[in-house]
C-alpha cells in the first residue's frame, strides 16, 4: 500500500508530490495523458508561487516573463490604479509561465526525487473505506493508498460519495490569443474592465497573452474575423495604453464558469487545485490558489504521524487550513467578474472611486497587492 497516491500530474498534483519530502513516504503520481504536456497555454503565477516552486527546485529555467507592474482601469468611466513590484519590495509581482515548461520542470524534479510518475494511467474507479483508498486504472492495475489526492481538474471527483459542485455560468467566453504591439511592454500587465467583461494583457516574451471576455455570440464573431479586422476591434475595445496592436496569432476561446466543491476532503481523500475550485481567469488567481492548496496539504502531511496519514483528523486539519483562503479567493474573483460588468452591483462611479482610492492611498494599494500575491492568509 502506498502512503500517497496522486491522480493528476499537472502543476498542483506534481507540486504536492515534490513538497511531501519526509523520508520514508511512498508516493506515486498517476496521469491520464499518455505523454508529457505540450500545451501552449500561458499561466499567470504570483511571486509567492515562484518562491514555493523555487523551494523545491522546480522553477522553469526558461519560458517565464516577469510582471513588474499591473495597470488597472475601466472603460467608459474614470479611475485607474498602478500596482508596482518596487512598492512591495519584491523583484516582480508575478510571472507568466509556459504550461509545458512548468510541467516539464516539475516532472524532472519528481524524477530526481525518484517519485514514480505514470503516464497513460487514467483512473477508472475509486473505492474508499476507513483503512485505505483504492484505485483501479485503465491498464488494469489496482492501487491502495493511505491518502488519495485528486489533482485532475475534477475528472474523478464525481466518483467520491457526497462530493457535489456549486456551479455558476457567467454566460461569457474568453477569447485568448498572442498579440504584439508597436511598443515594448516593459514587463507591464494590463487589466481593463469593460461593460462586456474584463480584457487582460500579460507580457510573454516580447508579446502579450490576451484574454478578451465576450458574450458567446461575440466570441464566435471575434474568432471568425480576419487578423486585421480583429486587431482593429481590439484597439477600439482596449484603447492605446499598450500601444498599437500589430499582429495576432493562436486565437481560441473557452467558456467562463465558476465551479466550487462542497468539501475538499472525503474519506481518505483530499481534493486540490482545479479539482476543487475552477475560477474565472480575472486577476489570475486560479493556479496560485491551487498551489497554496498543495503547500497546505504537504504541511499537514508533514505534521501528521505516519500511521495517521489519510485519517479523519489529518483531513479535517487540511480542510480547516484552506477554508479562509479558498472561500475568499472564490468570492474575490466572482465579485470582480460580476461587479465590473453589472451596474446594479457597482455603478461606474463606484468602480472609478474604488480605483482612485487604490491609486491615491499607498496602504490600500499595498494591501490589495498583498492579497493578490499571497491570498487570504490565516
């Protein structure tokens, strides 16, 4: 029997494995993909997440771009604010990171730690009892473990008795792309709130990663436009604060929904990252919240006697350690996604006032930035 079986070798699952470094623990990671990820998507990580990954020697050596400042504004109303790393006394507020580069770095770290990572090992069934969690894999192998960690984006949570999700459909889609402008980005990110939803530009190499929120019909129209027409539409919608848009590539879209689990623990089971909560991409909180799940779970494992790993007391300690950060992280992103597009919740003048207060009061600005970087700490 394993001490810890982790389903999902994405950034959160692999980080859990790498953080559980106590001597003598038997840990294996099971991934449904048949080979390492080649996903081209861009991730947004906070400075705190970088420090966590550096602590396990898993920060990628390439494919990262620092974010030194974040410009926040709203379309059709007054107010703006600028968050800067220098004001926080840190080298960068955050970083954009290639998903493939991060997962490759974490896989290499697990290899160096001699933690088995099994590809092509999709989970087909889960059985739980007071003594162990049991997995049946697609290849016929059966695994028993003191503690089961689900870090698979929610693919297997429905197999756990009593686990349900609260879901909210924002009735919007995110149009994502890589865009270039006629001026250097200077490691600045932009978050622009519009009546149709937020638009974000994140520095990636010499370009930007674009996240453009739109209604489903508008998203289809944007995807169908030629490059020149799309850039003209983006320029009108976003403005010229980042310069003139000169090129676009790799357009795609996905629906925007909130999904939050009723409990991140069950018998012999901890549920972490996107398997527990999938958030709106506004403010880039999702993966950072998941990495804090990983850190908290590893800390609880470290503080638990070997024979008690996966037991009810250990799991309750993990649940309690994440309650404040998770609930506030979900509420924070949901508020931002809704309030800046709904005049009934926060009128234009109210949004402008909030941005102006942040801009004029350094303590409020610093507190907001700390919340973005570290989450709602206990």
